[in-house]
């Protein structure tokens, strides 16, 4: 089984019809579709009805850039969309916010994706696509609590911010954070 | 026999509490990934004084750097001290490919990874400070049924155990034709079981996928029944976790727990 096909629609289609390999790759890509679009309903409206016009070229680009497809995937998707506006899609502020929030939530919900996350309780993300605010997401603070998402003042102008960055928070309350770092691939 | 539920995230605590409070379940398997940043006493407070197991999903012990595994293990050991789990279980699967996370867990090539699996299971057990149970994979492409022999040899070599998922064995049979009887001696050597619902894809050929979001199939109950009939372990040792991760209907979950108890009661 060529596992690239789990992230590559054209390779998935290259398997013969009626094979387990093709069905498995379709299933993996369906899961990926949900990972991409479920947290971003307004994104799907830009590529309705099935999201293909965004999903397929993004996955080609993501493979070329060797994106890990981890928590930072939605931010890379946003940046890719901003840079490929030649096809005339205007990205609404709501969609930009949804994409950054999706990345922050994925970080906060995925304790073990990066083991270093375990000793941190929250993440802040500032993006040049978000003028004037930073997205924060905090892991559940109690065993029966929910994770917290907050839009915070700050972030600066897109001109001032060279590239998107994140910072981790170790304190249980407030957003005092460590150093800003580039968004990982 | 302890009949348990799986606690997958803080969000499902109210459902799990209800099932534990009315004694539908008397065991709780904690998906520790999603709680490890918390103080373990918080989890004890919400589930009460029931025995627990730890289930690990994202250790990725076959892929991750050893230093990261050591870091995770230190955290898990703190939880072990406090909650004293009956077992710790994990998954042997391929989570990423060339550094890229896969949106669907892939089955490893059992023959190719055997040496690494032995080394990594031994290392992970050593770091966790206990024997590890590895869950059987819901096979999709293992046409030769290599998984069963792989697990037998892995146990012999590393001393690890098996967390036998009855539904995953049914899935392997449906997808790959691996006769469930191949699992018999291994399944009877462990006291720890899972059972859950799975879906079949709509394509042709349809594939059974382990989803934990629908009702348990009769075939899975059948596997559990035959294990109960043959298992000579003491009643106190046996745990069965009825897994439900999504699309949670507490009443249906309760009925499934009840079905497991009835099956056990019918043969003991």
C-alpha cells in the first residue's frame, strides 16, 4: 500500500476500481476532508459543494512543501489561499479567523501530537492575516471542562509581522507566554 | 468480570459519570492522552472510586524519538502512582508516513517491522515501568493474517501482553478473511478485552472500519461469548470495555454494557 495516497487524491484515484487499496485511500481522504472543513464551515462555502477546488490543489502544495499535516495545517492552508488569490477567491475575515482558530484548537486538543506540548497549557497564534488580534486556545483546565478559545487584542499590523508565529503558555490562568516562534511545517 | 466504559476526553465525562453512578459500568478505561496535562486527582474526583485502565493512543512509540517517549513516560508514571491502573495499553500502528501525519491509521508491515517492534515495545515498557498490553489492529490489508503470529512472537520476545479487541478481530475477518479462531490461544491468554461498533464503507468492495460510533455487531458479541466460554481466568481478573467515542447515546451504551453482562452471566 502506497501510504502517500492517504494524502494525495490523484494517487488514490490511480488504484484500480474495486480494490481495497482504493477504498482505503478514499476513506483516509474523507477523514482528512473532515479534519480540514469541519472546524471551518465558511471555508466550505468558498469551495462548495464538495471543497475539491480548495482541497485538491492545497494537498498538492502541501506534499510539495512536505507539510506534517499536524496542528499547524490550517494556518498553512490560510497562507496558501492568501498566496493563490489569482483564482479570484476573496477570503473573508471570518474564514481567516476560523482557520487560525482551527489550528489553535487542534494544538489544545492534541496533547501528545508533540510531546513538548504536555508541559504547556495553552497556545497563542498571531498571523499576518489577522489584523489586530491574537488567537489563544487553552487545554481543558479540569477533567470535566472544555478547552477555551479566546481572541486577544494585539498582533500588530500585517506589515509589522513578517511571518505567522506562535507562543506557548505554561501558566494555568492568564496568557503570559514564552518566546514567539515560527509556525512549524 | 469488570464491565467498563472508555473515557476519551473531558467532554464525555457526564456520560461516563452517569454509567458509573448507576453501576451500568464498574470500570473506567481512561484515554490518558487527553488528560495527561491535568492532575490525576481531578480525574479520580470525576469518576469516583472505580478501578481504572490506561489506554494510550498517540504515543506513536514505533515512530517517536526515544527522548520524547521518556518525557511522556515520566508523566504517565506519575499517573500510575496515583490511579494504580489495572493495565496500560497502547497501539502498534503507522501514524505518519515520511514525517507526515496520516488521516487514517495504517497497519504496519508485520514482517518488515518485527525487529523494530521488539526493540520499541521493550523500550516503551521499560520507560513506563510496567508490562504493556498492545491492542490487535482492525486489519484491512493483512491478507495472510500475519498479525496473529506477529503478536505471538512479540509477546514471547518482549513479555508484552495483548488487549484483545473482539470487534477488531471481526473487522480483520471481514476485510482480510483472517479466521477469528486464529486468535483463540492469544485471546484466551489475556483477561483484558474491548468491544465496540464499526462501520462498513459504502464503496465497492466495502471495508469495515473501526469507528466506535454505532451499535455493536452480533458477530462481536459472538466472539466475546466464545472467549467467556473458554476462558479459565478468575472473574475478578477479566475486564471488558464497551468503547464509544462519538455519536454517544447513553441509553444504547447502557444496553450494550448490559448485553455484555448477560453474555457473561449466561455461561458462568
